[in-house]
């Protein structure tokens, strides 16, 4: 195993497009770090630079004690798992697992040992003599991970490996990947645009936007204390409610020092409840129901009012029936508010 250290890494394509803007990041030996962000934010480009599939324009990438900027991908002691599995269709599962080891000159007894061990860990022993076309999507993804594991690399790199699976299978495979990484303790860098996937897998999140890092932290830290408006709106489902502090009387009970200061007030949907404020430390807001989503264990109510650019979401437990057009009041504790300045950066 090995650490991965990125120092002021940039990627500029011909024509001047800057895809990655001077990112520095330390990934500890055995740590599982997830790069998350919208499409086009630079996360896959950054991963591919670590893998050696993209050249680094400026900066330094270090894996373990080696600077690998000019090292060929095959010599970096990393294994990559892609979203399209990248299995050889004419080979059996056993042959797919053995292929990279044979190319490295690994002894056949050692190859057999590693394949047997990996197949047991991933529960793919019954499929070793099948071709990829005879496997389900989840089984193929296990084989793709097995091909990475069998090499016993210093680090795993995952490029949206679950995006081609259905929702139920993604949940299952997330749990399997996290359990596997916990057992192997191999340094892992994982790319996804799915913030739920990122939250459930990561030791640390790296939230990216426009080629730059917006915030780095544990999933809970990023969720509870988003550093920027972008992070506040991106992490969480439904997203954090964001209301301009533009001088309007948007909420009763709002601390006077905040009114008219500019910037943005943020409130998580689960921190709001229907009903007028009961305590001195709560704010209140009058809304009209615009939409209701009943999802079984929870109900999401979306309310609007003049002066708000987007509906306010309230997450409520259980099955609750409300009618569109119904007027209601909501309240939230002042100590659960998130305040962002006019520059979009957290103020408290």
C-alpha cells in the first residue's frame, strides 16, 4: 500500500481549456477518498492523471515515495476499475483475472493462489469458467474488481464503477466495495457524481466544481458545515434550502444582525418542521404548498412564497397527506441555520 500526494496539479488542454486548476491533496496510506461533483468538474481528469492516462501540465503526483509524472501507467503499481467493466469477452473469468499477472511474469502457482483467494472474497468461485457474456452486470463488476484485487496493487482507482448498474444493485455493490476496502485497507481514490454514493463510501470527500476543490472533509463534516454555497446545494437530498438575505422580511425571528446584510441563509429540509415557532430560538416562515412527494418512510413538502426564487423543502417522517395550495407555517432552530456571505463562502 502507499499514500497518494498531489501538489498543485493542473491540466490544461490544447486551446487553453483548464480542466484541473492547481489541486493539492494528500491521501493517506489505506484511506478511501471520494472525488464528487457534477459532470465536467474535472474529477475524472484528476483520477486519470493519477493513473497516468492523462499527462500533468503542471504540479507533481507522488505515489508512495515516487514521483510518477512521467512513469508509464503499468509501472505505477495501481489498479483501475472502470464503469464499463473492460473485461476481455473471449476469455473466461479465470483468464481475465490471470491476464495481468501472466504479463508480469508471475509464477503459475502464485497466480492460482491469488485467483482462488480473490474469487472467495468476491464470491465469484462458481463463475470462474464462464465468459463475461454469461454473467449479470453485478457479477461482471465483481470480476472487474477481482482483476484489480488480484494484482495486490499499492492503490485502487475507481472511475464511476457503479453507474451502469440498476438502483438496487448499486446499493448492494456500494456495501460490498466499502466492506472489501475495509478488509484490504488498500489506498483508494474513487470518482462519482452521485453524492449519496460519495457519502456512504468515503473516509473523506473531495467536493469539486469547475476544476477546483470546494471542500475536503469527512462526509459528516461536509454535510453539517458546508464551506460554500455550491457544497451546500450539492450535498444533500433534497438539497439545502437557500434563501437570499436581501433585506426582505423573509422570516420572523431572524436575528436582526443578519437582516439586510446580503448573502444567503441556508436551512436543511430535515431541520424544518410544520407549525409556527414555539421557542424564542426559532425562526418562522409562511408558505403555500406547491408539491408533495410521499416516498414511504418520509414525506417531502415543497412550499413557495413571494420573494423566494425556489420552493422551500421540508422533510417530514412517515406518510403525511397535504394538499397543493394549502397555506402553512414552518419553523427552524436558529442554531441550525447556515449563513453564507455575498462571496458564497460560509460566514460562521
